[in-house]
């Protein structure tokens, strides 16, 4: 097979190589007795990967496989096919060849699994998850048009009067779902202003819908404060009927509605409840009755989890967005001014496929002179908010931010999302750190995740949860949040309604060296913000101006450069509790001025992303209050072994360390094992880590140890038996671990053990495992579960949970 392939051909060639290997293994596995166990495992691996490979072949052009890793695997599969064929020719008594070939087959199995489980995931982490052809865009768009209908039947539900584009496929999909026999209640959801009502109106004009429901299409606009009595009375009015008795209460109304619906049978009935707000989700269920051929269609800005059947309305694609914008801006022959095509595309891209945005922005530019267009483009380039001049759009968007008094925290958290750069994932772990201090939420993140779920349900953000097992209730290091640019702009706009000095969160975006005028005009800019976010691009090189941030508790620094200097004013932020430093550039960054942190008496949490840790350790200073440090995609090397002072002296009260995707980490630095008060140690997705030091036994207060997806880790050290307070041990997807420690039973407080994906762990467990009397939950795969069967007889409270196989691309955000 030729290996000099590129682009879409790479995925196709990969699929062909996989198919050849798969067929060869299937043909040989039953004939080569000597290698049957290994070949069966390889066959099982390949069988599980067939759906994934088919997707790779189909979507190869969009997937953009990592060329070097893919070609390497293709070479291995090609060699593997030859190797498997040779196995058929070897006699059963020839153990010399068995010893020679068996490790090669094991390695092939390991490499295929590693590629599909890890290399593809790392690729998407680096590139910000390029979506596949079938992956839907993020459900964050703003409604194009929402008419207010009085409750009328089909005769009153007229089609949309304005131009509509991009709804042909949604109509087909929505209609197909609605007409399914098992669907009695269907939710159509999208952000406010996304065209839900427009779509429903068009659906009602469909020939098949008209023919089925005839004049029994009942349309009700529910709105924010629904009145059940009024809704039912209006339904009677539509049918030119009156209730038998006057409706006095909601209970009366529901009873009368039931009678009305039974009266207008036997024709099928479609009740449309338009614009159901959060807090009124019980209303559609009040209107459910056990009547044949009776269906309810609900539209809402909130994706209510309680509804079984839901349809998400998506943004417009580029072509439809351009069509709608040109129509709204009246860009046709004879127009006063028609800007260059690139200028039009720039504005349309900024509208991100949201119909209402396209209409409002297009309408504001309709029949305008060239100077107005140029001014708008300049404002767009300077990052100014288009909301400032488009009050109609702002009013529409702000309706999505109305929360009850008991959920005001959710609105604040939504605005905090603007602290991170556009078009970038927001780590859930970073938000947990922020909100633990700003909102006084729990440190494990359970309440923070609940807030993100709420924002997701309201289409204000999207929480993407990574692969989860039942035991991972408080593990969120692999989860992240995405937010559409327009909703980010809304969050920033909401945060900027007060003067600079009075804002509770101050978000600064710097393009090049163009500092905001308010910052440069005063030598000492006094602010009262609790959250300060500063984002700079790859062109930033100027020195910082001064800020007096005496109230700042969370500082978020986003940048793109290989060298970055912490602002001098940091050392004067006495109340600072959380520092998040994120490099969004291609190369790891060296940070200077870390010594400024020594003067911060309240600093509890530091998160560093894509940073060279040597720059941190070279100027390591005592951080007496630091409780947690998180390193994501950092270069660690031997940094902690070459610190200016002992790590344990610099970080005496550290209780949690998270190290994730630090691919140059080969051995855990011994110095970290001197931080005796450490309670949580998480080393995940560090693919080159092969050993833990024996000194890890000194961490006698350790409660949680996560080593998941450290695929080269060979074993757990003997000294791990000394971790008597350890309650959670996670070695999932540690592909190279072949046995558990002999004295694992001395870990007397162990309650949870996650060992799914430990493919080489096949031998019987050590006898001491019977001493794990506190062990309540083991998560593993089917093969490992069998090893636990005899042990469960001695550990009566033990639950062995078989994790679902997850070798696919389903963890990609959709």
C-alpha cells in the first residue's frame, strides 16, 4: 500500500489498511492454534473499531487525521498483516517463533488501541475539536423571528411573511419525529430568536400535516407568565364553543380542556405550546391526556431534560446565512452601495448563522452609504459590540438572561464565561476553581457542574462531558464548556454596563499593543472588580500599565506568545485567590515574574496551561497559602528537581496536584512526594510516564490517586501500600500495567478502584486483596470482572461495575 497519501486520501488509505488486516486476522485466527489467544484479542479489538474506522473513511476530509501518527500506524498494520499471515505457517511445536512473534502481535494490538483511544483525542485537544460533517454546530444561536399568535387553528397559523432560508431539512426532520407513533410530546428547542416559531408555522403549512390534523391544529402562545385559565378559554373561543361552566381555577381549566379535546375528535389533534419558559415546564404535562392521535409540540429556549423527545434547531450554514443577509441588507442591483464580497463575508461570519443577528445587522446597513459600511467594519475589527447600536437585538438576547431570584448566581456565572477567549474550550476545572472562591461553591465542583448544566439547558453555553463512569462523580478534568461568540459578546456586554471602576468583573481584550484608552490615560487605574481577565494576542509586546485591583480575587491571563511576563501590578493584588494563566499559542511559553506571587497571602489556586514549568521552578518562591496547582499540557521535564528551593518548603500547604496531558513527563518528580499534606494527586493522559517513585509512600495523607490513561506506566510501586488513607485509586486505561501490587491489601481505606482498560492485567490478583474490607466499587471491563468473581464471595459489599466499551469518536462534542 503506498504511504505517500495526504488529505482525504489519508483516511481512505487508513481504512483500506485496516480492512486488509481485519480480514487476514479473521481468516487466520481459527487456524493458527499457537497464537489463538493473542489473535482473538486482536480480532476483538478490530471488531470493536469497525464502526470508528468506517466513520474515519467516510469523514476523512473533515477529520484531518494526524499525518505522522496515521502513517506510522498504517506501516504497522501493513507489517502486522504480513506477520499474521506468517503465523499460519508456523508449526504448533515451534516455540522459538512463538516467542519471537507474540510480543509483536501484542504491540500491534496496543498501538491500534492507543491510536484510536488517545492519538485522535490528543489531536482534537490540540486543534480545538474540529467538528465532523455530521457533528452539529453548537446550539447557541439567536432567534430570527418570533410572531405572537392568538390561539387559533390552522386558519390562523399563517406562514412566515418574511424570507426564510435553511429550514427545509429541519421541517423534514421535525415532521418525521412528530409523526412517529410513540411521540406524544415533542420539544423544539433553541435559543431565543432562533426561528422556532417560524419553523412551526412552516410545519403547519406542510401538506401531510394539514391532511392529518385538518382544522385540529391548536396554536397557543404561552409566554413568560402563562395563565392556564386564559389559555383554555381561548382554545374554546377558537372552536366557537364555550365551557359548560365558567372556569374558576386551573383544575377547572384542565378538566374543561379534556372535554373539549374529546369533543373535537375523532380527527387527530395537534396542540402547539409556543414559547414555554423555564419554570413552566410542567405546563405541557398538565395538558397531556390519554386521547388517541393527540400530540403536543412545545417550543422553548430551554432544553428541558424531563422531555423524552427533543429536536434542536441549528444555525444557518454559510450559504443560507449569506442569502438572508443579502436580502435583509437589500444588496441587489440598483442599491445605493454594494460593498466588496470579502467585506460582506466578514460581517456574515460575525453573525455566526443566527437569523435574527443577520436580519438586524443587515437591516441596519440597508441602503446605507459606503462610509456607514466602512465604519461598521472598523468597529467589527476593533472588537466593539454590535449590541451597542442594535438595541432590538440586545433586548431579544437579554430575555435569555432572566433568572429567578434564587438563581441569580447562574447569571453571574454566565457572565464569567466571557473571561476566556472566543472559539476556545473553557476547562470545567478552571470554572470550578473560579466559582469555589467567587460564589463560595463546593471545591469538588458538583454545584459548578450543575450550573453549567443549567446554562446548557438554556442554550447559553454547552457543557461537553468526557467519557464518564458511574464512579466519576467529582472528576471533571476532561470536561469543558463551549460558547458561541455571540453569546460570549452578550456576557461581556452585560459585564460592561457599569463604568470601568465600578464593574464587578473587568474583561480586557488587547489587540496588538493597543491598550484601552482608559488604561493609558491614568497612571493608577483604580478598579473594584473581583474578577479581572486580560487577553492578549501574538502581537502583544508592550509593557503593562498599572492597575490598582485591591478587590480582585480571580485573575485570568490569556495570551499567545512564547514569552510572557506577569504584570507588575499582580504583587499588589492582596486578595487574589485564583490565578489562571493560559497560553493559546502553538508553542509552550516561558513565564517570567513568577516571583511576584510571593507577596500574595491569600493565593489558593494556580492553573497553568501550555507553560514551560522550568520557568516557574527557576523562580519558585514560598506560596504558603497555595492549596491546589493544575498543570495542563505543560512541559515539565526535570523542572521540580532543579528548583531554587525545595518544593515542599515552597508549597507546604498544597493539598491537590493535577497534571494532565504533560507529554514529556516520564517519571513523577521525587520532590513532589515531600509535600506530605497532599490529599489529591491526579496524573492523567501523560502517555510517556513509565514510573512512580518509591517515595510516593510518604504521601500518607493522600486520599485520591488518579493515573488514568498513562499508557506506558509499567507498575505501581511497592510503597503504595503505605497510603492507608487512600480511598480512590484510578488506573483506568493504563495499558502497560500487568499486575497489582503484592501488598495492595494494606491500603485499608480503599473504597473505589477504577481499572477499566487495563488490557494487560490478566493474572490473578494478590491474596492481600481480600483485606480490602472497605472496597465498595470496582470499575473494569468484562475480562477483568471475571477475576473479581471469586473475591466477591469474601467482600460481600463489593459492587463490580462493568464499564461500557467506548472505543469510538462519541466523545467528540456534537
